């Protein structure tokens, strides 16, 4: 397997995983940074303006939220209802559809151990990666309509992600369909993933433990992430590059009408670090906060396995998307 190239402009001597291992502290919190909300309304007529807003937000903190994105609230609510129904199934049913090692498909629980903290994330998840789902779908008797719902919702996410990435392609001097070709859902090499997440309610005995996280600090190793959150179910925080030394974290407010987006490591490589892939985490709730279950749905746009990721200025050596993803996934799950 190809080694992951050493990575950050801030720490060129460290690999991405070395950087992640240094991010386990509690740090501080700040309200000085803004996670911008960008409307995608009238996209074709406003493309240049939207592209400017996306680029400005992405180069600032690597995170932004999009509204007026075209997915009806009822569709989102239905996807969340299906997610909750799946996670409510008995474990003996979910265990029939286990996460396939190295395939990013299937169900797992408390198996993701972030290098930043060394303890399991307090959650369970179900991954849907189109070409890799043989034997991993619950039956209609177990959960009617689940497969159709996820397939439809994943496609809607792909459409939005490709629309956003076409704007970044414009600004990077690439042809507008560059990233669309790199994420071809009709190919067997497609490895973008829709992930349903259920973060467990927090019991009293875990509330004050500094090394327990819903999701430890990490960067995403994809091109672009789309995250659907529920209002009132917070905890997501981002650490912009300028705040890394002091670990000053900015909270990302959840909203039913917005999709929270962030740049991933693949796009940072492709852009010669012009678009930063920044650390983020989901901290544990505090005693005066909502402590119940937290549900999110994430779409990870990951270039097809046979796509070569290479930067125009040669900041990073070329690497296939397959080699890159395999190395990162292996580092985040128990062997």
C-alpha cells in the first residue's frame, strides 16, 4: 500500500495521523469565528456569487452551511425517521449486516477509535456504499422501505456535492465537471458513502470524563462532506488552522434547514493546501445541555478508487483514492 504523504502546510514533517494524535486535548472554545450560511437558491443564475461565497468560507475555516439546497424538509425528516428505525432494531438483527473491513459498508458500534483520543467514539453507524452492499440490507420484513429511502437520499446528496464541487473546480482552474467524473456513481469503483449515525445518550457517569467523546478530533479523508443535523442536538466543533496551536474550538450550530459542509483531506491535497481540511470533533454534552440521543446523516464524497489524486503544484505525491482511503480507514478502526 502506498504510504500516506506527509501533509500539512503548518506541520510539513508530520503525517495526517501524527497531526490527529496531537489533537486529543479539551482545548478552549471561542465564538470569534463564523460558520457561514450560504444560499444555493437560483444556483445557475447566481453561480459566480455562490462560488465566491463558498471559496471565501472554505479557505477561511474549511466549514460552511448551505441552505435552499433543494432537498425538501420532508425528505430529510423521512431519512432521519428511517435511520432511527434502523438503530432501534434489536442488535441481533443489526449484527447480520456487519461493517465489512476495508469496504465502508454495513453496521458497526463503538469500533471507531480516533488516534487523537485512543478511546471508542460513543456511537453506532450504518454505512451505505453503492457497489459494496451485497448481503448488507435489512429485509423489508425487518424494515420496509429502508433500502429505497437510502438509495434515493444518497443520490440527492451526490447531486448537491457535485454542484458544490463544480464551483471549487472553477476556482481551481479545473474544468467544471472534473469532480463529477471523479465521483461516478455508475462505476464499480465508486466509493462515496452515506453514513447514518446514532450517538448514544450520555449517562451521568460519563459526563465529566475528559477522554470520552461522541467523536474524537479528526479530519475527514474525503473530498467533501455533507452533514445533516437536528436542531437542538449540538456538539460539533471545528478547529480552524489559525487556532491549532491554542486549540480554540468553534461550535457549529445544528439546524434542520441547513447542510453543514466541510473540506476533506483529498480536496486539500488536490488544491495544494489552498482549501484546508480542518480538525473537528463532537464533544460530550455538559450537565446543563441536552444529553439524549444525537442523530446525524453524513455523505462523504470520496473519489472513485481508480482516480489518481495529484496536485498541480506538486505539493503532494500522486496517490490513488483507493490507497489513500484504505490507509485512513484502517487507522481509525480496531484491527
